C-alpha cells in the first residue's frame, strides 16, 4: 500500500500478565472503510482503543511496537494526547451522550477544540447534525436533554459530536450493536457517505454488515491478525484456514 | 417452605422500617413536646442577656449565627478540598486501582474517627502555636473532619459513572479536567449535592470538635478570630441546668437545629433537581 493512514508495526500489548495483542503489523488505507472481524475476546476493541490511546486509561497496560498516523508516531509519545484523540475519534458500542442538551452535546466538541464564539457555533452545530442525518428530527428541540432521544438518535448524535472535533479517522466499536435495524442502516449509510473524507476503522460482529460496507477486512483471532486484505478478495477467496472456518460459521 | 421464607423476610423488612421511622418520629415528638412551648421569637432574635442561663430574658441568636457561620465555612472549605480529590480518584488516578483503593480505606478509617479526636488534635496544635479558640479554628477543624465524609460520598457517586461516558469525552480530546467538570460533575450533580448536605449536617450537628476549638460566647462573632457559640453546645450547656425552664429551652434549641437542617436540605434538593434535567440514565 503506498499511502497508509495508520501504520502499525510490531504492536504487542499486555494487560497485567495477559498477552492481548500479539505482534500486530497493519497498514490501514486512508479514506476507506476497514472492518475488523473476529470472535469475541480476540482483541478487536483493544486494538481500536490503542490507536487513540484510550488504553492509557486502563490499569496494568504495557505496550511495545509502534503506531503512526500520517507518519507521526502516536503510541510512544508523551505529548499531544488531546490532538491524537481528536484526530481519531471513537464511536462506542452503545451511545454515551453527555449529560447536557442536544445542542450542547455537539457544541461541546467544538468548544473543547477551541471554537468558542457563540454566533459561530450554531451554524456549525446545524451542519454537523445534518451530516449525521439528525437535523430534521431534532431542529425544534435542540435544548432538550440528549437523554430524551431514542438510542438510534443518540448514536447519530454521538457521531455528530465526534465529527465536531474535525477528526481524520473514525474508530467505531460495534457502533450498531445496540441499535434497531433502521438506525443501524442509517449509521451504515453514513459511514459509506463519510468514507470519502474519513478513514473509518470499524469493529463488527455481524459478517453481513462487513460484507455490505467494508473496503478492507482484518480478521483477528486470539490477539493476532490472521488475514488482511481487500473485502472482495477476503470474502471470495480467503487464504487462511481459520478465516475460511470463521466465514463458514464454524466458530463465533 | 418458600412461603415461610418470604413471610419471614417480609416481616423482618417491615419491622426494620417500623423501628427506624418509629425512632425518628419519637425523637421529633420528644423535642417538639418538650421544646415547642419555649420556642419564641425572642429566642431566635436576641442574644443572651444577663441571667439567661438561669431562666431570664434573651435568646440564642449568638448560637444560631455562630452555627451557620461555622458550618457554612467548614462545608465550603471541605468542598473545595473534597471535590478535586474525589474527581482525581475517579479520573486522574482511576487506573492506579490499588492506590485508589488504599486511599478509600484510609478515608473510611478517618470517617470512623470520632469528632472529639479531631477536636483534641486541633486543640493540641492550637496550644503548640499559641492560638486561642476562634471561629477560624472551628471552621478548619470541622472542615477537616467532614472532608473524608464528603470525599467518600462523592467518590461513591462518581464510581457509578459508566466508563464509556468518560471515554467518550476523552475520545473527543477533552482533558482530564474538562472531563471532570464538564461531564462527571454534571452527571453527578445530585450526588455531589447529597455529599455537600451530608457534610453540612455533620458539621452543624457536631458538638465535640468545636468544644475546644471554637469556644462559646454570648456575642455574635464579628470576625474569624473571635470565638463563636454553636447550637449543639447551647443545647449541651442548657440541658445540664437544674432549672426546668432552661432545660426546655435546650429542647427548643434542638428543635431549631432540626428545622435549620430540614430547611437547608429542602432548598438544596430543589436546586439540585434543576441540574438533574440533563442527567443520563444508564
């Protein structure tokens, strides 16, 4: 790959004495959807959270190796944690709206990334809510608590909030697993629209979802990357025995 | 067998509820029945005149004001210490779980130390530096003694915030401080208020820690360096009187103390419910 957005080299990660990620080497392409699949507990989420250094907040985490975003080291640096996290936003398994109004949830991202003028906030918030296809549903109730939205709407709100800090990368950890089918579809559609401008790395348990939206697929098993390739090739012509077994549903 | 078990525990539960509420009402009944008749406008609007403690004219305005000054000061002092510590334990230090648990253990021990010990400790320091009983000394002593209570009360509330919420704020690039005040405190506002009330209640009701440190006076304190009277001590001194009328006044003072706590609880509850609007129920 000639221009990888995220480059992971020799990444090993231990939590206390458990070896969670083992010698990961990956080059994740820019402005594409890369989907990580694999059975539960294989390290998918940990890998995702290592990219934006959320693993820093866990007790007993030790890592070695390197991760670069646009050629800049992000794993072995003490500085710029805020910038790294703003560059690679996380959409979690279930929505966690902030305890404030709908408007302020989106404005929060803008505020902490330094845009504080009130007059400038409103059009930006509207733009972001439109990007997340939420504007039409909430435009008359922007001051209502975020908790008053449905789970599906909350997840789109979290997406809008995440986009507010101007990320390059969207890390999504099973973002549709708590949602109803329609909301899931909305999120998938959004990802496909956004993939032109954003590098999306998504963990999923749903093979059909991976087939629908993936440009590239990573298959992980017990902390190792077993196979990585373009979606077309991955699904039509898997090379590794374990991948074949997983795709045919032998283990889950 | 299942039915017997069910009936047994239900009886136990109702019994417990009955005992607790019964006790509460008994206490309230006894202070009302013994004190209500002595409660008067004069009592809450005047300071003691000559011979007040022998049943003559005057009131306990000095103790009311003194108590409010003391507990407000101590609560404020303790709050400014406790909030950052409780937030730190749940954000900054969250990943050093052993250390935080050690801290919790120490705080629980401090919570259990009787207030007279804090009073005696503060008194010994005051002797060392040659300070006299004053409002300031009382505020610091009571403040220090309610700090562990407040920290642990807030800590228990912050602990309930799901990790995902803190993580989503951090993922936006929020700093620890922004996450603490923008997200944790907002989400936990009612719990923080409860912690504040708990501290205030302990502070205003405590007699032992203020006995040596704040002293007692018939005057309303004009500055932090003067001694101050407090309601619990006013109750204590009057209750020991051989004169019936004075003992009744002690109960009236107890009733007043209860009313003050009730009033402040209700007001802060109403205020905290306003903040509660945006809380997320996870």
